[in-house]
C-alpha cells in the first residue's frame, strides 16, 4: 500500500494544482469576455471519461465519448467541461489563442470580438498571468490553513543531544560527526532546515561548531571555512547524501520485523546497537550504510540489553537489510500553535520564503552537478509519505504550487512565461508577433520541454535499476 499511497498522493496533488492553474486562466478570460472552448482535468486523447455543457438552462452530459454531441456545436459561447483519462495534467482551451493544441491555420481569417487574439495586450497579459497568480495564491492559502489547523512541529537545533551527522562531502570539508552547529555566517540556526538553507542555498562559508576535544573531554568551538563550490559538491554527491547534515542519533531498536534476519538472531525491541563486526559503532546512519554493503553476508552485532553487553550473528538479506526499525523519537519536539490572525502573516511569509529559496537554488540546475540530479514523476512521487497524512499532503501541495508557478513564469515558449514575454515585447514595440511566429516558437518550446521531461524521467528509471 505504501507505493500506491504515494501514487495516489502524486496524482491528487498534480490534479489539484493543474485545475487551479487552469482556473486562473479561465477566470480572467471570462472577466474580459473571452470564450473558453474547453476546460479539462486530465488530457483526453481519443476519448473523454466525461463531458458536460450547460445550455438552454440545464446541464447536458456525455460519458466515455470520443466526440461531443453534434447539438453542442450550436452553443459555442458555452464552455465544455470534462475529465480525460490521461492523468498527466489538464488544459483550458481559450478561443482564438495559438497554443500547443491550436495552430494559426485553425483560426478564422478575421479575429472575432470574443477571441483571445482580439483583446488588448494588457487584458491578454492578465489572462496568461492568471494561472501563475492563482498557483501562488493557492500556496499562500494552503500554508495559512496548514499552520492554523496543525501548527508547526520541529526539533530545535539546540535539542540535538548527539550533535549532527554529516555526509562525506561535509566530512572532507572539516566537519566531524557529533559536531554541534553554533552559528553560520553569524546566524544561530533554529531548525535543521535553517542549516541546509544557509549552507546550500545562501552559500554561507563560515560555520562555527562546538566539538568535544579528545584530549580534554571538554567542548571547544572551531571555525570551518567552506569554499564557494561546496553546494555544488553536495548536490553532485549520491542522492542519499544531499542533505549535508542531520541530527545524529544512536541505533535503538523500535521494532523487529517477524521472520526477519534480526528476529532470527534474537534481537529485540529496546536493544541498543553499539558495535558492528568488532568495531565500535554509535551512529544509526553508519549502521544503515555499513549493513547495506554486507548483502548476503553474516555480520556480528554487539548490543546492550538491560545494561548487559551481548553479541549476535545476523545474516544480511540480499536487499541489504536485516529487518529492524530504529527509534526516531529521541529528541524533544517544539510545537508552535497559530491562531487564525497569526497564521495569516506566518503562512504568507513561509510562501514568499519558499519561493525565494527555490529561485536561489534554481541556478544549480544549470551546473553539471545539478543536471544529473533532475527527477521526473518518480522523484516527485517519492517525496509523498507512504502512509496518508493530510498535513504533509497539503504542505507538499503548497510547495509544488510554488514550483509550478515559478516554472510556468520562465520565458520559454509553450509556457505561460513565453506568452508573457511576447506580450511585453508587443507592449514595448507596439508590434504584435504574428500568429505563425508564435506557433513556430511554441512548437520549438514544446519539443524542448518534452525532451526535458523524457530526460528527467529517464534518470528516474536509471536510478531505479541501480
């Protein structure tokens, strides 16, 4: 059920975002008395699951049809609403607009007053901007609702009892597992996300840590200086090590799966693992890494149970796992409640902060390291939890709404940003690009976007077989 829940979450999220995006175009089109021929959730090549159109004072429906009923053609001023069968998006077909579904030759010779192309440039600009604006407003509203409904839970950095656990790139830069982060470029981080944002997004280069001195057994502060390419090095590392650092924790068993290698070896709930193959090992993350490298091998695990030290032999499965779940509730959470009036400014602030961080890190896409880390639907789906959680779902939907708004704003033909660019050029030069030119530009833009989608999803497939 875990993967199925992720797939359902992904489809539900993208469907919601596409519908709200297209509804933004629809609302502004109707405000400026522009006809909208079709409004569809999901694409409908060859046939539609459902079609609906209102005329003569009532709704008319058609199910599983390849074409709308002929009598509907007598009411072109009314929008056809529908649900397609291909859940990869949706569309809002605005009358008189050259896009990926309408070519210049499909339009009447003379522009009609209800067509998109006959409207003043400023009205066309708002019609195109509608999708981006609604996506961003949707994100702000969702963040406000999430904060008001559930509040916010996080682990303060000061509660990191065992310090931080660092990836290999960070270790090479001078960090040591167990270091406590004191400040980053003079800023004291409150949450682990503050550390990641400061180092990987803002490019901070001076990190002060508190480290236990081996000779004196007392904590001393040390300063670590990072080079300007440090974020690229982290992004270019294996996907499992792109977090830079996270809260260090011991491996205390929370559950032992039935008939697993760990169960057969006699490990129990509450056991504390302390050594692997005779080597003292404290960190949960080190166990994860080392055990995964011992597939189909027998390893010796030392553990403490009720104050007594013991050792057992465990045969690692072919999947690199032994059937244990570790405790993750070792740190005291801080819960922040938000009333309605306080949720509004904090939700809006979170939305703008998220957009700012995404814009800053977008530049990494154009680096060699960033290009290799692109992901498609598989990567997006993997960020959804395997058990349904409404708070996480709406948080992820708000985050993806901001990404969708930003990506659509890029000045690439076939995206909203491409149309916005053409309209702005027209407003400045007083010369409107020809429908034929826009059609050619959209074709090129669509091919580039399709290539990017194939590339990103191809990377997902390659990762799945590694």
